C-alpha cells in the first residue's frame, strides 16, 4: 500500500486548559484529534499522579493529532499560544498515513 508523509503532534497539558487548546487547534485548521487522560508521570518538578484526585483541576490530558506537513506551522503557533503560559509538552514526529486527504 502507498503511504504518505505526515506529522504526529502530541500535546500534554493541564486539564483546565483543554477547551482553550481544542479551540486553538480548530482555529488553526486541524481537522481531527484525540484526547486521552494522563494518569501520571515524572518531569522537572518530580512525580505526580491523578490517583485520588476528586476534581479534574489537577489532572493532565494528552492531545494526539496527525496533520499534513503544510499545516504544521499553523498548528504549532496555535498550540504554543496556549501552552507557553502553562505546564505542557509539545512533541512533533514524522509518521505515515494511508489516506493523506483526511489530514
């Protein structure tokens, strides 16, 4: 099967910023993404876990989206406008997709 080059963007951000990031991604032309709960992790500030949290305010979520290389800069500009003032990590990697027209 023929595959097409694309970019996979993963953004981990605080749960309360979820709505702002969703809007920023849509406004930048992203056609789809998935949002996953983040159960815990370890970083510069040490370890953390969502275990035992009563509200979503202390949690983190992970956005995963695939985009065409041509749309990547707009996506990153929109995402960074939200992430730069909050805890978060943005990664970009190369991937291949079967149906390029969807991205």
